[in-house]
C-alpha cells in the first residue's frame, strides 16, 4: 500500500504464539498499530519472545473469540484508543487429530465455535469501523479449507465453512469498501503440532489405528509433509505473506502462501469429480512405496 501504513489499528487474533504472534510482530515492525489479541494473558510466551527479539511495539489484549457478547465492546475499545480500525486478521483457531467414528459432536461444536462462529462474530462487530476506513478482513485459512485432510474431519470442515462464508461475502464487502481475503498456508511447523499427544490419539483410534499409524509414519518419513503437499512453512513465512497482502492496493480473495500450495489449490479446484484429490489423500494412508516417498 503506497504511502505507508494507513491510520487505524490492526487487530490480530490468536497472537499468543505461532502465525498470530509472527504476524503481530511483523506488522508492528512495518509501522502498523497492532492490537495483539490473545486468549489468555498467561499464555503469551511465543509473542513475548518475538517482541523482545524484534523490539516491535504491540498492544496486548485478552480476547476469547467465542465470547460473542464481549466482541462489540472489544472492537469499540480498540477504535476509541487508536482512532479507527484498519484491519482484522484472524489467526485464532484450534486443530487436532481424531477419527471420524470416535470424535464426538461436542468436539465438533468446540472446533466450529473457535474456527468459524468466533471469527464471523468478530468480523461482524468490526464491519461498521472497517466500512468507515475502507479496511480489510483477513482470515488465516488452511489447505484444509479446500482439501479435506484424513483424521482431521472437524478441522477441515471448519476451514471449509469459514472460507465458504467469506467467499460468499467478499463481493458484497468489496462493494462496501472492505476487502476480504483468506490466506492459504500448507503445513505449518508450530508448537501446537509438536505437542500432539500421539499415545492418546493412537489409543483412541480403535479399528483405524493401523491406518492412522501409517499416515503418521508416512509424514515422519518425509519430515512432516506428505506426497502432494507443499513443504512445511514456518509461522514467520506465513506472516510475511499476510504483511504483503495487507500492503497490497488490490488484494485477492485467496492468497496461497507458497508456490506448492498454489499448485495444489489449482489441482483441487479443477478436480470436478473429486477422484484426483482422493488419489492424493488416499496415498497418505497406504504403506510407503518408492512412488509415495518421492
């Protein structure tokens, strides 16, 4: 965006760690006034480390995106303190590995509350201010938002849902002066992924344990990725894509964060029957061969 960062704050949710923390500090380093929204002020170690290392100045505020009644007051408070709102970047989210048969609907509701209904409610509360500023909505999506991932049915479903909602709203928002974008990373190396309790996950997999172990073994053999997936990215790499998107004068709706992600998205969107994607994801569940190891 020419002329430097515009007036008004940028709210970044999920900013305690991972992509959210990297995005908050990267934007602050480019001169944006950043409100780093974290689920708990006791869980900001990742953000604190990046702020200390970069010297970036960010305002840290506690926010639970699922607390719908609190969201209007939160956004109004940001506007009151900073004189306006330029953008909302939603990086808050939860993921996990379960089996379709065993995962209960209560967990589906929890995942959708955090990954879909919370961001939608936050965007809605921010829209009056974003219309006034000609601002931006950016959602951190996932390759799982267009490509269903085995053993992540609730997560994939939530990412599909949010992307569909925003794709439907984007042309309306654009004609109201607000640009809506979804950032599409592939696999990301985060602390949350590294903390997965695989013993518990395998124990609860029941008749799918063998398939799940093969799936995990295939990923481990290829250093965390799988055939057909783009290489694993760092949170900082995804954050740089978000910074560039926010600086764009004409941001696209869908923003893949790496060439490999762009190719996979193109493959999915051209796959009318679903057979091509089924072949790709099906290979992840099969015993490794010389072909799948490539």
